[in-house]
C-alpha cells in the first residue's frame, strides 16, 4: 500500500479512521513493514467501521518493521495520533505474512 497524504489525508485522532484496506486477504500477517516520510505518528487500526481497535503505532519519519498480528480478511484503517490531520508526505506499508513470528 502506498498513500500520498497530500491527495488522501490521514484524519486527526478526533475523526473516524481512514480505511486503506477493506480485506487483507486469506493469509494472516505477523508484521508491518513501513517507510514514512510524513514525520507524524500514525495509528494502525483493525476491525469494522465504528469499532476499530488500535493495533500499533507507526511513522515518525522512519522506516521500520513492527511485529503485530493482522488476522486474515481483516479491514485496516489509519488515523493520526494527534488532533491534526496528516496532509504531507507518503506512507508505504507492506503486511508480512505467515512464517514471520
């Protein structure tokens, strides 16, 4: 997934999260690899709209891998960890599947 936040802003912490993946697929993911140029911290949420659960926080202008479990067929959404929407920079995410634990 590549997200240009100038074209598609990541909402503020006071807003509903932005859905970026409606279904992760038939294989669970055990880590999230990302490259962030926004410089902001971003919450990664799973679950149906209105009932999202925070799984991990990414961003900060770095590239990293975060261990986290994303069940098969999970919906993924994002939200800023501050009260300000994220409107500049790019976020590149790869969900790493079975075998990485």
